[in-house]
C-alpha cells in the first residue's frame, strides 16, 4: 500500500506540476474536507448499527446467533474447542451485519486459536477465505451512505449484494476445500454437506458465463 | 420488490427492540453505549479515508486516472464491468477505508441511483479487503498455504464483481 500510494501520488503531482500547478493545494484541501464529510455520514450509520449490536449483545441475540452458527463452524474448521468456536462465530456474525470494524478483534482471536487447532493449516486457510470474502447479509454502511446522499431507494442494493457476497464466499470456500482439505480425515457427514455446496457453486459459476 | 427490501431494516429494529424489552434489557442504555463506540472507530479510520480521497482527487485532477482507465478499459469491457468502477475494484482488496472513499466519490460523480453507482455499491459489498485481513488477522501466523487461500479469495472476488454488474443490469 505504501508503494502504491507513493508512486501514484508522485505521478499525479508531477503531471499537475506541468499542467496546472495552482490546482494542487485546493484539490488536496477540498479532498480532505470531503473526507471529513464522508466520515460524518459513516459515523451516522455506524452509530445506529453499533447501537443495535449492543442491544443484541445485552439481550442475548448475539449469543443466539453464535449458537446457531456453531454446528456449521464445527464442520468448516473441524475443531471442537469451545473458545475457538465462540470467537469464530462472533466474528462471522459481525461480518453478516457488514460491521467489518467490529469483527476485527474476534477475527484476530479466532485466527490465533485456530492456529493451534488439530487441522491448523486447513482451518486457518478456510477462516481466511471466509473473512476475505466476508459473507455480508446486510451492507449497512453502503445503505447508510446512499441514504445520506439522497438516494430514492437506498435499500435496493441489498438483494444483489447478498447474492454476490454469497457467490464470492462459496467460490472461495469451495476452492479452499477442493485444494487444501486433508482428504483422509473427511467425516462422512461433512463430505456430503460440502458436495451440495460444490454443486451450488458450479451452477452459479455457469450462470455468470 | 424494492419496497420489500425497504421494509427489512425497520422490521429488524422493531423485532430486536421488542425482544430486548421482553428480555428486560435496558434498550436505551445499551443503544447509547453501542452508538458511543462508533466515535473511536471513525477516528481510527479517518486518516486512511482522507489519504485515499486526496489521492483519488489528485489522480482525477492530473488526468492520470483517465489514462489508467483507458489502459484498463478493454479488459473491463470484455468482462461487462463498467470501466468507471475499475479504481474501486482494484483498491478494494487493499484498503477498506480507501474503497469507501472511492465509493463515495463515484456516488457523487455519477448520481446515487445510476447504474455505475449501483454496480459500485454491490461490488463494494461483495467481498472484504483481502490483503487487510491477511495483514491484520494473520499477522503473527505463518501458514505455508495461506498464499493459496489469498489467491482463491481474489479469484472469487473478481468473479463476483463480474456477477454483480450482470445482476445490476437485470435488477
């Protein structure tokens, strides 16, 4: 990121130096000002959703979601360790809500614990694939941003986002399972579950072409 | 169809607050505590957003952006992805705050409800910042096969961007 930033910044500024030098400072200042405005818009949507998250935490909905996710996590990561499963499911449920910032602490803990799990190589890669393609059910900050910019229907991107994010997650998990899964320890139940996923992802891949 | 999705969010709030009230949770206190946590989070991402917004504006003002997009446009056109969102698609795996800055730029430039803007929104939501997750979550963890997982995630991400532009055209 440092190299990209530096080279693009220097390149653009050098061109500007030849084309229109007085434009530099106003451009930079206006951009910084606009980023402050953007942060205010983001703050608005974060405040609303993190408020809701806290209510969920207080009344046990978060724990309920984590409990629902536990069997799935057990199969995906092939571990029985309670603490690991808890961190991993908390991380995934934050991702569902599109709160990447809130998911980070659980994600770090989950990655550290999975590293010590019985099939660490596979489990770590699977956890990475799930987080990197982040299954996002409610793109809260995008909807908030659209609303703050005066969109006619800020929520109409929810369905396509759900489909795309599910698609990217299934594809990444399928690849990870296909190439990195230690085959001999594959339990019968887990295998049949994954076959379904494989069929689904083949179908959606065919659909894009 | 769209009106159903407009209903989702208020329904979630009503259901959650009612459930919380039944469970005798102090809804107001919890909500305030949670909303307060948004401020340090925003403070921590502001510098990144500012840096990327400045960079994006400089690229536009100098004309370098047009040249890069012109260079990339055949590939994007082939995949059915509008070339206007190329910058966002490329920055998303690297920086989350950077890509939301780019998203806001696109929404402002082309109008919130335009095809380009909707594509950008869905592309933004379709995956996470792959390299950020690798750097932050897996900072102290050395796994041989992690580069493979990174490659899989990037492939999945680019495929889903192609899918998203297709979906935005029909929906």
